[in-house]
């Protein structure tokens, strides 16, 4: 349930802002020269998410995969794996105290 209720995972966005900075007697003056954002939709190497979760929780790889599949969030891992792992960490699920019994409770409520 906790995994299923995590916030929506969005694609990574690259933002860039170019500014000009001037110094005068009054202090520092900055102006935005240009700014752009682009969504990163190109292929990138996906980290080994199941192994990362396994190392943090002590669960077996097959249990981790089962949780990810049954939670319905496996697609989110492919969209933005780093944000997915960050959200799991914020929820407190990626620590050794979490362990098998707590994750199983989440699975049973899915």
C-alpha cells in the first residue's frame, strides 16, 4: 500500500538559467538572460533498483520484485528510477529496520 500510494513519478527535467551579473555602488544586480527547461526522454542506464532495495531492507531479490510488480509501480521505476528510490527512502521503507514483516504488511494490503 505504501508503495502504491507514493506520489506520481515524472520524467526528469533539465532546467538551465543564464544570468548576467553587474556590480555597482548599490550592490549586485542580476538579470535573467535566458532560461529553458527540457524533459529528459532519452534512454539512460537504469540503476539496479531491486538490488538497491534488497541491500537496504534485507529482503530477497524475488520478494522485492514481487512487491514492485504487485504494487503497480514498476513503470515508475523505468520513468525516473532515482526519484522512485528517493520517494521510497522518504517513506522510511529503505532501512534495515523495515525488514520483511513490515514490507509483507504493505504487500498484503495491496
